[in-house]
C-alpha cells in the first residue's frame, strides 16, 4: 500500500482502541481491490469526541467507525440517522458526505447478512429467543423486528433490562416482544417454539462458564447463533453442534458489519472472504 496525496482516509475511534482488528480487516480489502484508501485507528477520549468529529469533517475524512464508549454520545454530532441507528439508539459508522455527517449502525444488517451467508434466508413469521439485553442484543432485536419475525423473547439475568428493551423496541416496531429472566418458567417453552436462538451475553466468552440455558431445551429444528467471536466456537455452539443442530458463530457478523460500512464509504462491497481471513489472522485464531 502506497500512501499519496490522493489517498482517502477512513478509520475507527474508541477508548481504548489499540485492540481493534478493523485496520487489518479493511486494509486487506483495500489492497486486494487496489483502492487508494487507508484505514487508521484513532484513540479518542470522551472529552475530545466533538473536537475529533469536527476535525474529521474539516480534514475531508471519508468515514469513521465508532466503538465503545462513543456509540451513543456521538448521536448529537450527526446531521442524519439511518433507520437502524435511530431504532438502536447507537451509531457505529459515520459517513462524511457533502458537508454533512450521516450516522449508521451496521450491526443489525451485519447480523442478518452473516445469517443469510450460512443459509438461513428468512425468519419472517417465525419465533426467536435472544439471550442478553445489552447493546448487542438491542441491535439484534431491531434487526429481527425489521426482518418480520413474528415473536421475539428476550431472556436476561437481570429481568428489568429485558423488560425495558422489549418495551422500547416493541413500541417502535410493532413486533411482539416478550421479556423474562433466565430462570423464568416460560423460557423453556419459548425455546421449544423458536426457530432461532441467539446468544449475545459475554459470559459465552468463558468456555468454563455454565450454559445460560438447559442444553436439553435445544431441539433439532433450532438454529443456534452465538455472536461471540472469540473463542470462535463457544460452549453453547459446541453443545448445539454435538446435538446435530445448525450453528453460526460470531466472526461472520463482525466481518459483515465492517463490509457494510466499507460499502457505505466507497460504494463498493468488499471481498468478504479476504476480510474474514485478515480478521482471523489478526485475532490469532
């Protein structure tokens, strides 16, 4: 990659940011496509967020990914929000265009794109259980609602968080969304009638952590999707695979949300396999 006066700049902001694998993922795609772009990680503290965004605009930066802790606080700094970003209440991608800033959230579309890549093409009219009620769960519940899912059940250790998330997204989308604790007696029934089980809870990162649900509830028609990408095969996915269920890991979602941002910035969808290989190498998996 040769940097010139014509090189266009994109990047990511966060605090911390040194752990990000996005530069490797995007720069691999730019290199393969022979595009004169470079992707850089910028360490931006909360107190400097507005100054950073103003600076990006002044410097004609093409686009910026936004990660923790800026996904909500950047919202007042944009001129327009995408439908997904508005529903999710968080931004992970900025597009600088014609003097204005667009705020997008590509997590929802990335989640669906990765699922379709694995052959699960439609959830319209079906039921889904989502484990967890944090920021990732919110993006996924929005994506499921926009896909026309008939019923979503959110189960979380702290039931009040599930109640709040269910109420908010149900009101905004009209989708039937139920909430419960992980110990709720209605959870086994919700899993039994669902076509998809999605785990968003970070507890899945620990291979020694007990499953959040009883493995006996996993039925043969259930697709199990764990958005945790490291480890690439969580305990939940391992158990589901041993039972003969179709499983989907989190690498695909991470790659596709990045690919959608790439497309928003450049107008070209990148080579997803190249981005996936670069990400896996960067993670040392």
